């Protein structure tokens, strides 16, 4: 029996993109500065799906670390990778298999350097060849900590502009 691969839910994605568009810009990634918000149009199904079960995926780090790229080190993060891509991620396989999903859970940093309250999620999903061939066929997203409000989703220029500098398949890996 083939395992069901989770997919994004557009209701959450469209709602978040509308919020980002109302704000006018999104935070810069990797010190790139602010970028215009980009809404991904489409229908709006029920809000569940993509993030279902991600906490059960393999966690790649033993303890939270600073994400230097996402909002220039403002948060500490945990990284989760689904079963499709976990072994390839650890082995720094290039390219990672189609269906790989990587989620970074971002936390406000506590005074002792540990993880405080959850702040947001960012994700990458490796799509089938041809989705965005010029940029590794990755779909990017940035959401609220529960995945319900989505600020970015799709072939996001702000994400691609930084991930194009990654050492392999648009993925930076672990520090």
C-alpha cells in the first residue's frame, strides 16, 4: 500500500498570503532585506493536511539552533524531515527525492538561549520535475506556528534567492 503524501491546504495558504499582502512586505531571508508579499491564488479547501503529523517526523537536530537565514538569526529552530527525505537529508544527497518535505519550527529565543514560544513554521516540499525546474522544483511556505495562517507559499522569489546559494539541492542542512 502506498503511503499518503501530505499536501498543502490552500485555505490556510490564501488566508496567510492575504495577511502578508495587507502588511505590504515580508521579512527578509538571509539578510536579503524586505521583499514584497506574494499571494498564491487558488481554491480554498478545508484547513488540514500538509502539517498533519509533522511532529512525528524525524527531528534532525538534538537541540534548537540559530537559523542564520530565516530573519537573520532572530529565532532558534528545530528541523523535521518526512520519511521520504530523512535519510537523504542526513546524507546530504543531491538532489533529494521528490516528496521530501522539510519543516523548520521557529521559536523566540529565551534569555538562556533555549527555545521559547513558537513563532512560525517554514517548509520546503520537493515537487515532481517541471514544477520549477530552474530552481530545483521546490515549493516553499511560511506559516503561523500551527500552520493555519500562511504568509507565503509557492515558487517564492524571496526563498529561492537565498536557497540558490545552498551547497546542494537548495537545502542548507544542519550547522
